[in-house]
C-alpha cells in the first residue's frame, strides 16, 4: 500500500512509519516539525514538510493517490491544552477534518486515527472499555473526542472509507519527547541519567496503563493490513502507579536516588484500559514486558541525551 503518515517524524509516528517501510509499504511522512524531528526517520523514507491545516493538503493527497492515511499529527500535552485550548481545537479538530475531506475527495480507502484514553469520563468503571462513558475533563481529550465524532460521521457518509480509531494509553519508549514534567518515563529517564531529580506530583499513587511504542507500531501494521474497523483501546489492562514507574526507571538507570514530591495535579487518579476488544478482533496483545521496555527506553536516552524543555 501507499501510506501517508501524518506526524510521522514524531515519537509514535516515526516508529509506525519505519515499520510500515520495513513491511514493504510505500511510506510518505507529512510533518510540520513543530515537535517532530527529521533524525527520527531513516533517509529512505520520503518526508514532506506541511501542516495538516493547510488548504494545499487536499491537492497533495489527490496528486499522491494514497491508499491509506495514518493520522498521528496532533498537539498532545494535557497541561499545555489548558493554556492553549484554541490551538488544540484548531490542530486536533480542524486539521483532522481537513485531512478527512481530502481523503474522501481523493478516494483514500483507509483512515487510522490516534486518539487517547483522555476521552473517557473520570468516574466510569475501570478498566475502560470502548463502551465506557466519554466526558473528557481537559481540552486535549475534548479535541480528540471531537475529532472522533467527525471521523465517525465521515465514515457513515462514505462507506468506502474504512476507519480505525485507536485510543492509546500511556505510550512510552525511545524517541519520546521530553517536556516539563510530562511524559513520565521520558522525563524520569532523562533527568536521572543527568543526575537530576524528577518531580512526582502528589504521592505517586496515581495509576496509568503503560504500553511500549513498538507494540503500538506493530498494532498499526495489523490494522492497516487487515479488514478491521471501529474504535479500540490500546493498552495492557494493567494499572501501574507513578511511583512504580519511577522505581523501574531508576533501577534501569542504576540509581537509588529518591524523587522529589510536588503538589498534586488536577487529573484523573486512575486510568486502565481493557484490551479485550482488540484481542477479539485481531488477536493483538502487547508483547514487550514493561521492565524490558523501560530498560530499552533508558538505553536509548543514555545515547541520545535529551534536555528537559
């Protein structure tokens, strides 16, 4: 297939683009390089610098005649989304609609969308299933859920377009961007390797569902190549506390340095995703052990020193 990967120079997108290429697909990456990095991609993958909101996107997609679009371009920081809600709506909603319109006009057959567990209602029974109530409590989650509604509306009007929505848990691994105190694994790895002290907000008892990026990339290959459609959670079904994650990273770094503690953030206390729908649909489940993934991530950060922004 000929596949366009938006945001393909970013953390998750670059792993997907690289694996698509390795599997024999013709891959083109579209990225505006606000957060993406050219060095994340091998020189054998063609890269086009463009913003998903540009009106020229439609002409580009028509000209290239893509079979599929894998849409990972987005703004994705929950704390930042409170400061810039208009920008988050513009990129994550308007940009997605711009791509959808171009896709249906150009006859694209598959549209894969990276969504998030932040769409779910905080007080819903866990683990979350795809039928759990949605009621995002931050602009980031709201923008992703709005984009999902547009995607499903387009799918209903254009049956020839196969859509897959992937609601990610906390994806971690090599190439993850480090900023502030977001992206727990990346921040802890970068700071501890620099002999600095990461901050845990609250008492460290908050839990999340952590899934390794290579497992996510392989999932994206499966849903591209198999006739699956619909909305799916992407997680392990295992809740891990912030303190448990910190301890695993510190062990991989080889330090017993204790974290510092800061005031708690306004965020859901617990998030864990049921992976049973994906297992039933295509037999997918994560293969990389959590501690193994942490070790591989720390090893990457040890070589690619990344300052905390």
